[in-house]
C-alpha cells in the first residue's frame, strides 16, 4: 500500500487533492474508497488511457503501479464535505 500512496502523491495528487490550505477545490474529482470499490477495472482503464481532462499513464506507469494506486485508494475514506485534513484547524482554547 505504501507504494500506491507514494505513486498517488507523485502522479495524482496535483489534480486530485486541494493545493491550497483552507481551499477544498481540486481540478479533478476527489478520489476515495467509494470511487474505487466495485469499479476497479473501470478505474484501471481510466488511469491507463486518460480522458479529455486527464492524461493517460499507459506509458508512464506499469500495470503493477496502477494496481498499487487503486489498492491505496481503497483505503482512503471519503472526506467530510467542505473539509480536508489540511483544512482542519484545532478548536480555539476556551477560557472558562
């Protein structure tokens, strides 16, 4: 799974994760377990061949690397709407 996480961060995060702290927008869709489970073959081909907005990685990733990315995405929980890990701020200290 670590190989898949590293490959995802290297190849996919630039479009599929927010680039700015406190900004939840991404260029591509957010990817998580709900995106992948039950659609592994479709996602595999999508990564391999790409689309109008996404480059295909058929020449840049081996089949094993694509599989590793998919296995990693199966472990990524769906984020709360409007919040990402990078945008979560600690609650301010209360004075009682």
